[in-house]
C-alpha cells in the first residue's frame, strides 16, 4: 500500500515537473495571482464577462507592460486586417491618413473606392469609426477598425474643415489596390521615384518604375523617401539588391543576446552606373532608414534633407489561429558601417531644412478667431499669412488691426467672405495654399536635383 502511494506521489511529481517544463509560466510566483484573478472575475463579476475577453485583456496588459510603442497585440479581426494591410490589395474604404496633432486626417482618397463615391475628401478629420473615437488610438488599431470583410458596412464620423459640420456616412468595404511607388521623369535625364512605405508589392512596383525610367533614358536617380514610415524588411532588401553593388553589405540584424545574427549582402544581378540622391526627413523611419543607410554607405549615394527618425529595431509579426496578431520587438539592426541608428537617425550628407512654415501646427477644427483675440493659434495664423506674403505687423500672438487687414486681403484673393475673421473655411484654405506652396518650392528636392545636374 505504501509502495503504491509512493508510486502515485512520484508520478504526480513527475507530471507536475513535466507541466512546468512545458509551460514555464506555471513556475512564476505571480502566475497564481493571474489564475486566481481570472477565476474570480469569470465567476463573480456582477455584469458577466466572456473568457476570451479576459484572456485578450491579459495579453494586451502583458504587451502594454513592456512600455514599447512598437509592440502591440491585435485581437481577432483587427489582427487579420493588420496583416492584410501589407498585401497588394486589402478590403477597406480607400483612404490614406496621417497623424496631425494627435488627430487622424485623411491625406488622400483613392480613386474609384467607397471613400471617393461617398464624398470623403483630403483634409477631413476622422473622428469616429462605428461610434468608436479614434483620437489616441494607434495606427494599427485604426487600420483594424476601418478594414474588414468585403461587402460589410462601416460608419465613419468626419469633421470637414471649412464647413464646421460633422458628417456621418456609411460605406461598404471593398477591395482596394495598394500603390506604394510613384515615378516621373524630370529634366536632364533625372528619374524620380517616390516610395511611400514598404509593403509586399513595393519591390515589384519599384522595379517596374525603375525599368520604365531606364527606357526613357534615365541618367541619374532621385529617390524620395520623405515621410516614409517603413514597413516590411523583405521588399526593402530586394530594392537594395537592385541598387547596391553585388556583395556589398546592406544591413546586419542582431537578435536578443546575439543568439542569432543575420547578415544581408546585395545579390545584385545587373550592375547599374547611376548617380543616386536620396531625400529624407525626420519622418523617414525604420525600413526606409535601412535602405537610406545601405545606399549611403554601400552604394555611394548622397543623402539630402534632415536627420531621419531613428528607428533601429525590428518587429516580427506572429499570427495565432484565431487571427490575432502579436507584433513584438525582437531584434536591432545596424548599418553597413556597423552603426546602430536607434533614437539617432541617419544624418544627411547635405542638410537642407524645409521652410519654417512647413512645421507650423494645424489650426484646430471649429476655432473662431477675431480682432483682439490672442494666443498660440493667433500666432500660427499670423505665421501662415506671412509665409503667403501678407504682413501682420509686429505683435505676434495678438489679433491686431494689421492681422485683420492681412486676413481680409487673403479672403478677397481666395473668393471667400471678407470679414477679417478666422473660421474653418478660411483656415482650411490657408493650409491648402501652404501645402501647394511647399510642393512648388520644395528646397530639399531642388537641392537634390541640383546635385544630380552637376554630376
């Protein structure tokens, strides 16, 4: 009897050891708290809760405890939609957005998409998606809200500058083609290629654009990666294979404690003899910095603009059976010269700052400024007017008579109501004119073109 008891005890201990080895979390002291909390909430919470909700919340909490803005957990459909965002096509409404002062602004509307058919416009502020406020949410979370199954409905709430109106519209999700590369031939045989981000199709798009420009007689390349937030590493390396001489280092990826070190060298098949200038700014990040550094250090390219963002870490995507996604920082990367650019960025060879007005904050939607008002918004208004050639006097931040007169002249030139007061309609037109002015002047592009013409 004693022998049988000892046998059972030993069997229990071996089984427990096996479980601990298989699930190391069981040996963590705090796991008991997690298990007890889960059981108590599941069994006793007054309003009831589904187990899946608790588990997803626990995973989100674990990721949040890392205090890493680049690591995120996206449950269920949000995870699936996020993974689809890198595919050549996705199901959504057809808008590209940017973050401006914590708000999501529609940057462009893709032709032929539900967004265009429902009258969404560039400049619209995206306030809610299916009743959920989007301000403060990550881009990944916003993507998860906007995208879904083809044919399903999504309701968006917009604030339209110039009208002061809130617009609520229901759209039917549809297949949206992804375009991440555009190109044009400039004078003097300079081919310009712009890469907006790195998705699955980006390398193919780049190669088609590059081949097309070569057929048109391209003699040098201006590669614009300003405001490119990065994306997938594989297409980035494929583009480097096209531009960096064979055998030259592209980057090195180091995993935790250097347990795994990956070295990527160019596999260029056909040498190219083209001077290259790369345009960058403070929003050029991640994979875009990988390509910038590779071209600068291994291909002799000249980098023009301002110091890049400085994201020298790599995230991997892991998708679970229920379609949830864990995006986790697992490695750091170094440039061909062995530099870790995290929080430092890639410095340009020729520093060219954008005009001061390019960094002016947006004027908040719904604001009304008039004579004798004062504050930062008035100062921003005055800076915008001065940039457009209107004189506002010597009282920054004070809505003085000179500011009233300057605003009236602008309103008259634009065919707006001439009252010398700032409302959404006038504010929107001001920002629109500044964007056009920046596109026309573009000192960074001008510097890049000058360098290529002198070679």
